[in-house]
C-alpha cells in the first residue's frame, strides 16, 4: 500500500499578522488568502521491519531510526517527527513502522506557508492511512497545535486552515483558538484577471519567520500603540479586499495592497529592509499599483498587482535583483489524500 497527500500553498492577500497571538486573542483577527497551484506533498509506505525512515526530498535529508511511541525532536525534520508523535499519542497508541517522504514546491522561509502546509500534508497522509476521524476544522486545528504548541514554533493560524480548506477564504480569528473559515464565491472572470495581474516574485532570499513573529508579538505584549494600530488597519484591509473581490472592483486591488504594505511595515522593524523597499519601489515605478511581502516579511516572495498591460514591464524591471516571477494559478481544493 502507498498513501499520498498534497496540500496547497497560499498567497496572503490582506490582513496578514492579525492572526498571530496575542493580537488575535485580544482584538480578533481577519485574513483574506487564496491557495495556489504550488503544493506540499507527503507519501507514506508502511513497513514491517520496526523502522521509521524520514525522507525530505527537496532538502535531501534522509534519516532512519527505530520505531517507538515517541521519537526525539532533535532539530532534524522536526515537522515530520512532531506529526508522528502526536498521531501515536492521540490515535494509534502504539509504535508505527513506515517510510515518510515529503517535498514542497517552494523553499522554506519563502512566505507561502510552507511549514504549516507541510504539516497539513503529513497529517493528512497519516489520517488517510489510519482512517482518522478528522474533519477539516479538526485537522487544521490539530496541525496548528502540533506546530505551535508541541514544537513551539512561533506563527499565526491562517496557514493550516488555508492548506486544509483551499480556495479563496475570509478567515476570522478570536480568543480560545476560535477560527471561522468563510469561503468566498469569486467569479471565475475576476479570479482569472487577478491571477494574470498579480505577479508572484521570489526575491531569492529567505528568512526565519518565527523571529519576525516573535518581535510582532512582543510589540503587542508591551502595548506598542503604533504596532497595534497597524494591525487594526490590516484587519480593515481584509474587509476592503473581500469587498473588492466579490464586487469585481479589481482596479482597487493595488491600492488596497499598498495600503496594507504601509501598515505592515509598522508592525515590526524586521518586516522590511532596504532591499525589499527598493524592489517594491522599482515595481511601483514600472506600473505596479501596489504590492506586499508574502508571509511574515523579511524576505521570500513578494506580490505586485500590475493592471492593464504592465505585467511584463514590471517583471522585466525586477530582473536586476536576481529574483524570478513564479507562474501559478488559484486553486479551489485544499488537502487531498489517496491510497492505492
């Protein structure tokens, strides 16, 4: 038997950062994101020799260890280990023997939710194998708990839900880990135009998102009013983006992105830097009406809205930074699992 899964990465369009504790617990958060045709993949092949083999194809890491009810989380493929430990603890209640192979279509630290999406894909493969009784909300919440609680990795709540549900979603976050996913019925003509005009640009840099998120959370804890007000404005941005997409007012998308970028940079100093600012201004000078950093900030992917025929000119202007524009399509499906 072979068990497989795939879960889509996401582009955060508005509200980024308002899903991070303690802000979301104190004030409530709102995010608008959309999944794209880049994926995290997981394959499980059961074994009968009492071994666990963990294989990250894209990282070229391969580790073999003896099966046990709990395996050490030692900095080597922690996501794989964390999912296994929780699955055994909560469901299997006995050691499992298998080979787990994974890969992701984007680099770690690139701002598309790669780590959380990989956790969802791995958890989905285990759920398919063991026939676990997990609905979409259950699986997304469990993926969040594994990454944020069990493994202690700082971050928000949106990525696990985006990867699990898929599509274009307006998400609301409140205290006690209360999350509501509102799927948006965007007309195909609007999504096609948005996909054409929205350039996904990889800056060829990566960052440790947890450090940026920790700085953002610290600003809330110490009641930094500038940072908190910026998060309030980003929450408003998510509503603005939702209305623009539902009504087909795509000419406002760049303006809304630029509004968000202005406030995003005020959440924590680490979110932008001179290189990212120069990339942003270059795109604006060559026809982009707005844009933002994807994810926590500090590097990775940026997105730019390029109305009319400006897409090619913007992409050409960014070549001097050594990055690349990544082709993608919006997707409607979230986590998919199968076995044969």
